[in-house]
């Protein structure tokens, strides 16, 4: 059974940093596309970043501020978020795209507010 568990969310002031983690069981992140998505209240879920092998991809809104990485030995994916803005407030979800089959975590809340 595939399970993705996110952690690391919380409340942070504008300009602050957080690191999200996503650990998988029942599936290996490598070699599949792994990503972070987010959903703000009243909005659709949107792509934040993906990683496949050594390639990464970012939404324009987070380029230069967020970094996605993967530790294959720990089967964990990370999202380092710096220079956070109030508009980054959302529930963040981890995702694996295994040849068209989608697996999601339960999400972790990130709130950026003073």
C-alpha cells in the first residue's frame, strides 16, 4: 500500500523559511516524477515544483525562492521554502506520478502571516 506523509508545515512570518518533507512507503520516489503542489482556500490545486532524476521544474511564482530535492536513500522529498510571502499560504501536497497513476499525501498547512 502506497502512503505519502508530509511534515514541516506551520506558521511563519513573511520573509521566513520552512522546509517540508515527504516520506514514502510502498513506493520508491525514484525514478518517477515527484512533485509538490499547493491549494489555497477557494483556489484550485497548483503545481509548485517537480523533480525527476536530476531535473527540476518550478512554478514562476516560486522560482528563486523554493528548492525541491530528493534523498533516495531516505526515500524522502524536500521542499525548502525561503522568502515566504503571504500568498504562499496553502495546504501543500506531495505527489508521485507513477506512469500515470497519481499518489497523494494528506497535505501539510503552511501559513505565512505576521
